[in-house]
C-alpha cells in the first residue's frame, strides 16, 4: 500500500501540466472577442458604403433621366423652359394622356423628375440651372445619415448638414 502511494505521488510530481491554465483561457477569449468586434465593424462599414453607392447610382440614373427628357424636348430647351428648374414639384397636365405643347411638356418633365427624386432618394430633390449656350448644371440632393453631421463639399453654400449633392454638367 505504501508503494502505491509513493508511485501516485511520483506520477503527480512528474506530470506538472495537466491542462490549460485560467490565464490561457482568458487570453484566448480576449483575442477571439477582438476578432469578432473587428468583423462587426467591417460589416457595418461595408453596409454603409453599399448604401452610399446605391444612392449615388440612383442619382446618376436620375441625372440621365432629366438629360434625356431635355434632349427629347429640344424645342422647349431652345425656348428656355429648362433654364431654371427648382426643387419644388410643379402642378402639371398629364402629357401621357393629353397632347401637350413644349412648355407644358417641360413642366410635366420637371414634375415627373422631381417626383421620382423624392421617392427614390431620401429627401431627394433636383434642380437644373443654365442655358443652351453655356450648358446646364443638374444638381441632385438627398439626405444621407452616414455623413456624420457634415455637409458634402460639392453642395452649394447654405446646404443643411447630412446632405449629399451630385452635380453634373450637361449640354444637349
């Protein structure tokens, strides 16, 4: 019996490490948690960038939309009907159901374009300024929460914070 006790004691003394220490477990948890936090930040940044890219894509398409509308109504462009389109949506006749002249068509184009801007972009509104000789500046604005309380440097002075602007020069 005494021999068994001595053998068991020798086995315990020879085998000093029998498992993980608490410190190793805590370090492992810490490293894994930092990795998970980094992945979460990466996913959040990716989603934010995806949202911004989506709005810019819509702005590009909307800019092309008003440019195409202006090209389709060159008589209205020459008459100056597109020289100062504001962000306010005008009341217009339904030119799809009725026959419209060039002036009515420009008002209809303005109303349809800015209605679509307000639907497709959060707080979206567009303006067109210029003339046939100098060209036109098409400006689209929308609210973007991801901007962090700053104004886009492309926007005109006096634009509210968290507003993104997309400007395009156009000559029909």
